């Protein structure tokens, strides 16, 4: 139980870190702001934010369940994972940490289709927000792809949790959306200040996480690859 709790907290933090990165954060704010303008009252704006977050969590849960089940149920692949996952985890964490520290990059992506779909989904109010969250979750930016496929999925495979951990990750990605929904619901004019604070927080949070990933990756590599400290 304690291992699953730690894994869940890690998954949630990965989700938060994903959500406050520039590309996902800008997409989330644009989506909830657009949906918020379409809903009639503050209560429905907040419900729209919750629906959007639930849509994201549902998308990641379904995708995670499919990926983890496929990895664990393929006998040969499962054997390879059990044998080499610990050896691969260290170098993988180092690579992801370097990405978070902007020492390496994997190009950029375009979310044109999802941006266009935003206009159609917003017409359906709360249900549109749910669908919008579901589809936007699948619009992977480089950093969200790295954190989901490179960190979350290995974590889910190691804990044999294809639904819970991806769903917790999805809830983490919805934290800024809920904050923006509350701001809109309260009728404040501080969206710009909130965005700047989240952007500033993202910078140091990403760097701290990147350093931790690199250090843990080096430690695991020394143990499982080179047999040092074991």
C-alpha cells in the first residue's frame, strides 16, 4: 500500500509538472476560458472545469490501461521488462532529467486539429468540456509525451497499475484548469497574474525535478547497470 501511495504521489506530481509546462498550460487556459465564456453562471463554469479535468483523467486512464495491459500480457515482452526494466530505468531517468533541464530536446508538435475542435466542443457546455479535456489530453506536446510515456508508463508497469496511476496523473494535469475555473467563477480579473505565477513556478519546479531525476537515474544506473553500491 505504501509503495502504491508513493507511486500515486509521483504520478500526481508528474501530472502537475506536465500541466504547468508552457504548451499544456496555454492549451488548458485557452480551453477553459473559452468554455467559461459559453456557460451561464459561476457554478456551471466550475462544473465545466471539473468536467474538463475528468475528461483528461479518463483519457489517460484508458490509454494507460491499454498500454500497461499490452506490455504486461505479452509473455516475451513481460519477461524482458521484468529482466531489464531496472537496468533501463536509471538511464531513462537521466535522459528525462536532461530534457527537463533543457539539455536535450525532441522537437515540437502541433495541436492544430485540437485547437479547431475546441470551437465545436465548447458549444455543448459541460459535456463539451468533458470531451474537450479527453481530446486535449491526447494532444501530446514534447514534454507531456516524455513525462507520460517515459516516466508515468514505466511507473505504472512497475506497479502493475494501468488505470489508477494514469488517472491520478490526469487529475494532476487538471490542477491549473481548476484554478482558472475558480478564478472565472469568482469573477476576478487576475488571469494574467495567475498565468505568470504558474509560468514562474513551472520553471523552478521543472529544474528541481530534472535534477532529482538525473541524480536518482545516476544512483539506479550505478546499482543496476554497473553493480556499484549494491
